[in-house]
C-alpha cells in the first residue's frame, strides 16, 4: 500500500471524523467503558492491570504505564508498522472514503501508475515461483533438490498429507543449473527483464547487454506477504552435479558456475519496491490462522525449520529472513498474537539471537518465552529425530525470556574464581532485570537470580543479604559512572514530596483540558492570571485553539505547543478526563486557584519574615519597617478582594 501523492488535509480530516477510534482500537484491544473514557490492556507494553485509555470524543489514546499516546492514525502506524499516508489509506478504505490527494488528477494518475508498476513486479515473482515449482520435477537436475527434501523427510512426489501441503504452501521449487533458464522463461511469458532485475531475480551482465539468473542450482522458497503475494525468494545451495552427469545431459557448457566451489549456503532476494527484509516474516502468511487460533507464535531461525514443523502439524511457526529479529517483524506478528516463543538453535549464535530479541519484544509489547532444545540441535533436526510430541513438550516447557537469559549468565562459569568476573556477571543480570517492564515478571526473575547466585556460591540464608548489598553497590557504581562524581542515590520518584506549587497549577490545567469551555467563564478567567511559566503557556495555547471552535477535536496540534515538562500530564488528561460534569471541574479549578493564592501569600509572608530578621540582625531598622509596611499593604489588598467594597 502506498500513495504516490500527498493526501489532502480535507481528506485526512474527513477520515478522522468518520473513524471511531474506540472501534478501531477495540478490534485488537478489549476495551471497557469507564466514565468518559474506555480502558484496556496496553498493546504497546506488557501489563496485567489496564492502564491504556481511549477517549472517543477527543479521538485520542494514552497509556499511563508506558506513556504511549496519539490519535487513530498513529495507533494504526504503530501497531501495523505503516507510514502516515498508508495509515490514512487503510482507514479510508475501512470507512469507504475515496482518497483525494493534492494536485488531484496528476497525483491520482501517479498513484494508479505506481500500482500498475507494483502489480507487474508481483506478476513477475508469481511467474518465477510457478517456473521454479515446475522445474522441481521437470528439470533433469531437479532430483538434487528432491534428494535434499527427502533427506529431511519431506517428499515431493505428490503424496497427500502434511508434507505435500507444506511444500505447496511454501511454493518449494528448483532454480535450474545454468545462467539463462529463468531469463528465457520470463521472456517467453512476455514479462519485463528489467522488472525481474528490479526484484532481484536477474542480474545485468558486467560485459555486454543482457541478464543472467541470480538463483542457479538452488532449492527455492517463496516469500509471501500477508496478502499471499510472492514478494521475494530464498535459495538454498545444493551439492554440485558431477561433471559426468552434466556431460551426459549436455549441460557442461552451460555450467558457467565453474569456480563457485563454495557458494553461499543461502542467497536471498535483495530489497525491492515490494520487498523490505526488515518487515518480512517468513511463513507468517501460512501460519497466521494457526497463530491466531493458538494465541501464540513460535519463532525459529531457518526456512527449513519453518517448513519442517509445518509439515508435521506444528503450524504456528515463522522465521525472520536473512536478518536479526526486527521491531518491524515483531509488529507484523503482534497483529495476530501478543505471545511469542523463541525456539532458536542451541549453538552460540542461537543464544546471541535470543539476547538480541529481548529489547525488540519489549519495544513492541510481545510477551516472550524461550524454549530450549538439547545440545546444538536445530528444530528441523530435532523434530525429524524425536518427533512432533517431543518438540511440543519442549515448547510447553518454555520459560520467561528474562529467567532464561539470567540462567545463561549464571551458568557453570560463574564461580568464586575472581571477584571481577562475579561483579561482571551480576551487572549483566541487573541489566536484564532492569529491561523487564512487567513488575511481576521482574520480581520473579530477581528472586530466581538470587536463588541461583546463592546456590552457586554456597551461601547461607543470612549471607544472601551480602549479594543484595553487592547488587545495590553495582547499581550505585553504574549511576555514579553515568552521572559524574559520586553522590547519594535519589529516592524513587514516587516517594518524593512534590511541591504543591507545582501540582496545583497542573490540576487547574487539567480541569481546563477536561472542559475547555471554562475558559469563557469570567470568574475562571480572573483566577487564571495567577498562573505562570509552562502552565500559563499551555493555557494560552488552549485559548488560542479555542478561537477556532472545538480546541480539542484534534488534540495533537495543541499538545505540540506545550512545554515538554507538562506534555505527559496533558496527554494523560486528554485521554482520561477526571471530571464527568462541567460544574465539578469548575468548582475544583476555582478551589485550586484559592489554594494557589494562599500558597503565594504564605511564601510572601515567609520571605518577609526572613527579610525582617536579616534587617534586625544587621541593625537596619528602616528596611525592617519598610518590609512590615509592605506586608500590611498586601494584607489590606487581599481583604478588599475577598470581602468586597
């Protein structure tokens, strides 16, 4: 999906007005009405108590847990990995609204032209996939690919069952030996060789005109998008044919692959206008229904892992393709489930892949577990040797990712040998615990780590406190190195005694955000002159927006004008108003104005006392008298304001 032109503001506003944010978010988040807002579990981070608020009248959402906020366009962008224009187009289609772009006719023509170009690329890939599938049985060297499949107990002879279905679902094929097989096929089908070059099927010759096949003598896997269209290919190297076989088939001359003694194990399509490897998840199209039904996705490393498990009835399995697991891929999975189990190879590379996937899962809000296979076994080998039941048992024994990673750190190498090694290991454990956003899971992992450390060092129960003290020292050392000279650690933010002179103006602003029409109330307007700083600026921005009608029909332009320090408070209040009635908001606002004035009077009196004491100590009686007269003047002025003439 993509727009060739800029979408007009009138169209964006129309889509916004005709799209209910509660209905859109409610398709993926279970929401319950609570006063003027709807509440549910946040889709952007792991939580057990709902802190995600959606406000229909404002068209705005905000999470009190992770701070995520925005309008319906941003929600679609963040949850589906789309750009702004793509999100608008998706919601426009949902609402039955035709997209009107600026420079209407030219842009509409450009968009239509781009769609035709993209469709031509899809057609080229589809034709290539059909060619590779046919060559698996028709080409005289196709038996090399079939042998590789049979070696993995995946028969390609048309026998019905899970294997045949899997090979068909993943469009397994064979890219023939030689340089011109696909070139001739595409030319004969009347398809553009330049287009085939653009999607990475063909490579231009370095000398002279023409193209040659990128994929040669390889077992081919088609990569599909969520619409089932072929967007790329992955080709696995096969054993080289014997020269005698090539000669018998008359292919020796065509085998210009001479010199490629050690080809890359896998060759994947390069990126193209229809394929971005950071976004593609191998097997998600085939697995999507099983993932949704089981409410879980299993992530493995390789193509054969996916196909092999699918063929044996475990179909909620996918893999990243030629790249580390990315946030874009995680968001694709997040569309179907919030739970993921990593089943990577047991070697060192697999362990590194698990560690690098942790922040990705946390960023997107996937609840991640890790399943372990014995030794250096990969899922394909394991399921062939042990069977599906044993693999399902390994999946059911999966553990929370943080606990799994803590175990990796506290393995057999953690001993009493050097204090430096122990400190390094404990620091790594602390990093893992700090990255865990779910408080319950973090507490469980911390208790588990403490138990493992105690066992490893043969500590008594009383000595466990030494480990806890050591962890605190590590935290303090890390904080000191990050912030410069050592200083006592600050108390947690929730425990600080906040200055009421800071809180009260925010509560005044909150009442105005609940009911902006209070700006027109004369008594409220008089009280607002007591505000200053960032809050006064926010009120000014709100008043400016009010001059154009509904100031919070589109909250984000107003939020953009607020100081960063109060932006989180305002975003939260917009999504979850405190007051259900205008009058209650007005009463609280005016009460807070009185409190603010009282605090200012107390501050002035305290300041006056300090000044008179300083003047008395210095023997400056004239200044002392002047301060007392100023206090008396302010008091008379205050009484006139409160008592009237």
